[in-house]
C-alpha cells in the first residue's frame, strides 16, 4: 500500500483508501462532478471525479472503503487526485488500522501517566472529581482515551485528546515549579479537564465530525456542565472551588474571538490558556513539517500569519 503522505505530483494512484467525504458539485460550465476526500493513517487527500457517470465509477458513499485509480496533480499548490475509476470495497479487503490516523505514542502508557498525575493531587475534592471521570466512569475513560482533539488543525487523530491533555498538564506542572504562587491542584485539575467536552463535541472515528451537541453548545460549555454534574455527586464539594475550576475551563481559549466565554481572571486560568495555546500551536507546526518533504521556506500559513520555514 502506498501512503498518502508519500504521493507527489504526477504519481499514479491504484490502491484502497477510506472515503472521508463525498459531495456533488457543478462547474461554472454547468458540468456535474464529485468532490471526495480520501484518507489513510498518514493523512488525507482531495480527489475529483470529473465524470461521475463514467462506467468505471461505481456507486459509493462517504465512510466507504474504495479502490481508487487515478493520477495525482497539483492545483493551487496543493495535491489532488484526478479519479478515473472507483470500486467500492467489501469487508475483508482492507485493514482498518491502516486508514485511521492514530497517535505515535502508546495510549495505555499515556493514560497511566495521566492517572499518576491525578494521584499526586492533594485536594480531596479535586482528586475525587478527577477519579469520577478518569477512574470510575469506564465509558468516559474509553471515549477519552481514543478521542481526537480536533476535526482538523491539531491532534486530529485517535488518542489526540489524550496526547494533547497530557502535554498541557505537563506544561502546567512545569509552571507550578517556576511560579509557586500557582495553586497546583486547581491548575492540574483544570488542565486534565479542560477539553473533556470534546468527548461529546466530536464523534469517534471514522466519522470524527462535530455532533449536534457540539455544533450547538461547543466543548467549552459542555466541559463546564460536565464538571458541575460530577461535582454535584461529591458531598460537600466547595462551591467556590467548583466555580474556580469551571472558570478555568470557560476561559482556557483566552479571548472572546477564539470562542472563550470568559477571559482569564485567575492566574491558574491564564497559565492554562498559555499551556493549551503552546501545545496546540507547536503540534500544528509539527504536523505541517511532517506533511511535506519540502526544505527551506514552506509558504504562507493563515493560522500563523507567516511564511513558515524548516530549520536546517
């Protein structure tokens, strides 16, 4: 099997891929065509079927595995496949593990590391809250371990939410050693819980798409609600501590323009915002570098608002 990351302009395509997306469109001249996104564990690639009624184009839908024959071309600086033939594949013709992107790190090892940090929390109420999510709620723990952190942009793979959460938590641990005025228990609990709403905002693979709840409420609001629900199950949970933890969740995007319902009012909320932003941006840059073999200047990136360059 040839992986998507290895294709270059002019290559022939003749292999099985997962159809992540399919939609019909019309050219300026009124000619129908299909937009398709194919996927394997190394990434995605846009594909165009310019003649959907061709006898070589079999019926298929998004979420099907398809055998694709075509040619890789470059359009506006991005690769895409000009599809000539398509065949819908049957179960047994493909290995699903080859098509879903997954963390390069061991999920069980990362989860054990997260549980070790939870065990280090001294505040009995915060530790009880964390255990209710990550130890006692088996269904939540299973979803969290395998969830992605995003549909795209950064950590958009199986285990991405776990990997991102662990990285953010470790950054916050470092902040606590350098700035002892920080409330370590509150900050670590907030870091571990800051994206728990994504277990409900984004559906599991292979869909990895926004749920109705995710579209209408978003992971920040849902995360705060989830904190409130679990805190309500713990007798005597201090109301102010619950509010401070919720505030960290609600403010972790930092700015209203980035979807944050609140701006940080606590030092712990500010630290969480910077840790979250740091890990998201550095992972995004990492994924950009891994997606191309180009050296030197890589071109303008809208997220970073800069022309990016690979170091020598």
